[in-house]
């Protein structure tokens, strides 16, 4: 279900390519987890399944970061970094999310969130 605060966050992103990327990442999460719950926490969009973190989007001056939780059992593509339980990728201008691959990753990672 879409949360107005998350919509407001994305619409408030000042750099056009970052806003577009945030919207695309949100769509990936919603496709992967139809029952996802969203909320703003720590000033950034968090996506939850059954009350547990599934993904987070954040922006910085020159990048958009996408974190997937519950990744210990997954093999992630090059570019994702972090501890075994959560991996983050930073996308810069001109880089795109691999929509189908990331939908599969988020689906797999969130399958264990019961």
C-alpha cells in the first residue's frame, strides 16, 4: 500500500534523475512484495513485510542508495556491499536499476520475512 509520506519524500527530491530512480525502486519493491508496508523512518522510505525491514531507499548529494535486508542466503550482483544480513548499492547519475533482477532479489530476500 502506498504511503503519502513516502510519495511526498519522492516528490520532494530536488534532483530529477534521483526522484525518478527513487520512484523506480519503489515500484520494484511493490512488485516484489505486493503486501509491502511503507513508512518514513530516519527521514527516508523504509519498506516492511510482516513488520520486518525488507528495503530502504535513501538519497545523498550524488547518489541514490538502495538497501535490501535479509540477504545472508543470497548471491547479489556486483556493486552491492555491506554485512551479510543487508546489502546496499549506490547508484549515480546514468546508472539504472536492473528491474527484473532486483525484483527477483527483493522477492527472494523478503520470502523469509514471516
